[in-house]
C-alpha cells in the first residue's frame, strides 16, 4: 500500500498495530480490564496465573487491570504535555521568523542557554521550589521541551519565509498573524507532525522517569512510571512485577517510534534523531 | 596559533554558557511563585513565621546580591548549607561525586571502545548483519526507559544467574575490585543506554566520508574495503566521532540519575532526587551546578577535540 506516493514499510504497520491496540485497551478500559483497578484479588506479588494473567501488585491488585487503567493517565498526560510543547515551541519559532531580527536574536540566545542543559536537571530545580503536581509537571515539561521544538520550527519557517508567496503576502500588507497561520503553518506541517511523534516519545519516557523517581504523578492517581516505583521492591524477592509496567512503557514508545521512523524517512531525516537529552 | 585561538574562544564560550546556566539555576527559581521559606513551612504557615524564616535564611537581601554571594562561595568550595540536615553541602556532595564519576567512568571505559569499534565494523560491512542488528538495537535503546533495562539486567544476572548483586552497595574503604563488582550492573545499564546511539553515529560519520572523491580514488587503485575505511575514511571521520562520543558521555550525566536510584547507589543523582522530594533547594542547586559543569564541560571538550582532530573544523564551529 502507498500513502502519498510512498511505500509503507512493514515496521510502520507493526508500530501502528501496537499503538492501536494500546489505544483500544485504554479507551475501553472498564470493559477490557478483567477487574476494577482498586479491587484486591490476590496476595502480594502473586506470579502470573490463570486468574491474574500478569500476577498481582504490591497490595494484591490485578496487574493487568492496573496496567490498562494506568495507561490512561500515562498516555493522556504525555499527549497533553506534547501538544502544549508543540504549541509553545512552534508559536515562538514562527514568531522569531515572522517578526524582526531583534525578537529572533533575543529568543534564540535565551533558548541557546536552555539547550546547554539537560531538561531533567532544570525540571528537578523547578520541582524543588514548586513541589510536584500534575499541572506543574505538564507546564514545566512543556516549557522546557518547547526550546527543543523552537529550533526545528524556526529552521522550517526560515526556509518557507523566503519563498515568493510569503513575500507577496507581506507586501500585500498582511499582519504577523496572517503570515504565520495562513502562509507558513500549512507548508511547515509535515516535518512538524514527525516532530510531534518524536516529542511524544521523549515526553512519555520523561514523565515515566519522573514518576519512577517518585517526583511525577502522585498517589492516588497511578501511571506506568509510578507503578514501576511502587512495585520495585518485588525484584529483591525474585518477582517480576515492575517489568510489566516498564515493558508497557517500552512497547508503546517502540510503537510510536516505528511510525515516526517511517514519517522521518519520507522527509529524508536520519532515524534515531529522537535520542536527545 | 590559529588552533590556540580557537581553543581559547571555545573555552571562553563554555565558561560563559556555564555562568548563564548558573544564573538560570539560581535566579530562575526566584521567578517562580513561592520561595524556600514557603516550601519549608507548607501552605498553613502564618505570615509571621514566614517573615522570621525569610530573615533567618537571608531571603530579604536582593536576589542578585544573593547570587553573587552564592557564586563567590561556590568558587571557594563553599556550596552552602543543606536546609534539611543543616550540614555543609560540600561534605555530603564530594564523596558522592567520586562515586558518580567512578560509575560513569566505568560505563565509559566499556561503552566507548565497544561503540566505536562496532560502528566502524558496521560501516565496513554496510548492510551486513551487524549493521542491521545495530539499527534494531538503537531503536530499542531509544525506546526503553533506563529502569526497564536495569530491571531486565537485575532479573537475569542477579535473580536468575546470581552472578552479580542487585543493589550497588558501596562504603568507605571498600576494595577496588569489590567496588567494581558492586557497580557492574548499573554500569552495564548505562553502557546499553548509550552504546547503540554512539555506534549508529560512528557508522554514519564514517559512511559520510566514504562518498568523498579521494575515497573513490583509494577504491579505484585496488584497496580492499577495510583498508579504505581504516586508512582513508577513518582519519577524517575522527572529528565527528569524538564529538559523538563526548555528546553521549554527556548523556551519561542524565542517565546516571535514574540508574543510581534503581540500584540505590550513593551518587550525586540520588542526592539530587532526595533533595528535590525534601525540597532542599540549596542542595538541589549544588547538584544542578555539578551536572551543569559536567555537561557543558564535556560539550566544550568535544568541540575542542574535534577541531584538534580535523583542522578544517576550525572557524566553522567556533561561532
């Protein structure tokens, strides 16, 4: 099958299948999950058995059901944070190009400093002052990560803004808003969609890491990262409990990455560009 | 002399970046709503209690003055006092810094030769088995969270095979080889996290040179592919490879935070995470500064080494 004149590789299908299955499971969680997420169904860290396909967690709840419900939190928060990241990053990037040199220079220099440090270190600083809650986490991550999107958005817009039709629009006397939304944005969409996928992977893993460190999503809400955190002790007793939520995180990320790799190959960008601090 | 000027400029830029980041680390927290006093006392604190604590912590002094005071202290090895324990931060940080450097160094000693060697092999046999396996491996390692890799290694090597301890317990006066034994699993995790990316980039850098005209000439005069890669392509690909290695070592700096927590290893990363959950801002700032120095230092070093390896890079990279 071809989409937009490009042959779709098998890996992209596998990725799409993983993402689709994960989405169905978490969207229809109450019908898919075998037990309610808070119901205690067995002993502490029961190994996988016929009743509890993936065993039980640290207080005897069904691991599979917890995973399906926890996925809702993980995926939703990562999606919200990624969307916000893209809006801020693209907005600032386009603004830098569409306005004048001074705005561009100020924005670029500030962001250069932000790029000189890993996001994790900055995020930990913010959490030390503000504490941890879901809104604070989403806003912090989006702000920090938008600096990474800014660069791409600015570069893409730079290439478009020198084209004749943008110059014509400016000479026609259109404002900054028109130039950004009617001229640049529609033509910059393809690479930005691939970037959205990459950013989602990064954000998803980043939030999982924060939750794992006990600094992300706090109880009673549960996501996959905090499930790894809560079940980590099982390893010392020879159990496998934390491997299931950790594996779920890995699986969804692989799925999205496989799709992104295909999207990137259309635009001839090297694969693995997502590995970034 | 050109090269000396480049090194001086690049080092100065590194110091400048570091100062900017330290400003952001220290003053950035001032822009946020709430301060250390309200963080310590919680939401139910009375205004009087807050005022007393602010005065005690010196929070009434203008922020820029406090920053200069802090920077002056840092330059003299005084990182301030921990809010929770009341002891100097430097005395808690230094042994942990040594531990973190030991772990990162251990990982780097394995990862760098492995990645560069395999990357060159993959470039020699482009499209071969190693090449394809490394593509899949790099997808896996950018998708797997560090703790997933850690737990798989623990289950296999500690729980099942019983070869290595699952917790990296170290103490003062521990023998060198005992220490190596205790930190092998966390070091292996870090190796797995960075090796694939480093390998891919080494391969890409080598292959990028392979399309140059002089490489074609080397082929045409009848050299074998490995002779061309090792003798002609590699020396010119060395600059980018060094840059990639340093970049990934800088990545170790971040990876180390999660890995230290998984293995309960007493390093700077764990100290920082602890301090964040206790909202001990001075300790968090000190740890942040340590990570900033390591990260920016490695990036600066990468640029300088890359320029030394390839004179053509001079001027082009030195913005």
